[in-house]
């Protein structure tokens, strides 16, 4: 569903609201230098809830993305005590990154030993059994990159785990686990999906939708003919 920009370009948005959305994204993703430059260039006042833990979160996310999961786990336990103990699924995913790193380094014996001592205990819980099987499949291939589970070796998988870790750390500190920009996109997507569904129920007509999200007003007027 593509809308003509002329249908909404006259709707005014508060510049401060837009800036706050951009800043929340930068802070959420630990872009500290960029966030500080953005604040300086726009003349914004430092928000009262401006997180002070970005310097601590950033290396944790970085190590997870690199596949250095053991270091990410160590730093996470220092910053958010008991987080991984309370979030077993996230702990498993981080340990799996180290297992994958060993597999990619062709340290199969070490990878097997690590799996037996660190990953296998998760198999006592049913929801981890299939995940364990997927990771152990990698050991059956001389070239794990060509195995059916090759996606577990990808940057996308590491990014997924790193993002979940970042959100969990934020939630542990009673901070929003998603940035305002992410929430805005999620809400807009839901509205678009709803409109598509409604378009399929009628023959023709017009919808007017007002969305106020994080202080920003979005307006859509959708005309359709089926």
C-alpha cells in the first residue's frame, strides 16, 4: 500500500519529538559519540534519563557480535548480576555462539567437550532439545558452512543474539528494551497490515487513520477501489 506523499505532507511534527526518537535509537544501540554530537548540534538538553551505561553495554554487544561469547558473558554478569541466571534462553544462545566459534575454527574436539559440559545440561528442558540437535549437527560436517544449519554460523545469528542481549540488559536496568524508533515502525506496520485486511473486506471507500506515537502524529488517508 503506497500513499501519495501529498496526502500527509502538510501534517506538522514537533521537531523535538523527532529528535528524541533519533536520540533514543542512538542511545539504545550504544552510539555514544554520535549521540553526543547529535545533542550538541541540535542544541538539545541532555535528557534526565540519559543512560550512563552505554560504555559498559557497547563492549558486551561488540564481543557477542564477534563471537567472543565468553567475554560477553563475563561482562554481562558484572553489569547485570543474575541476568543470565534468570534468562536461561539468552544464556544458552550466548554459549552457542562460543560453540559455533570453536566449530568454525575446526576445533571439533574442544567444541564437543564444550557442548557436553555447557550445552548438554540445557537438554533437561524440552524446549532446548531441538536447538541442541541443530548445533550438534554442525559437528557432523567437515565443512559446517555447507550443513543444513549453516545459518547458525552467520553474522545474522550473532546479530540476533547480540540484540537480544542488549535488550535484556536494558530491561534489567528498568529501561525500555526497544527504542522509540523501533516501536514506531512496529506500530506503523501493524496499522498497515490492519488496513490491508480491511481493504479486502469492502468494495470501495476511504479510510482516515491518525496515529500518535511517541509524540509524533502520522496521518493517512487511503482510497481504494476493488
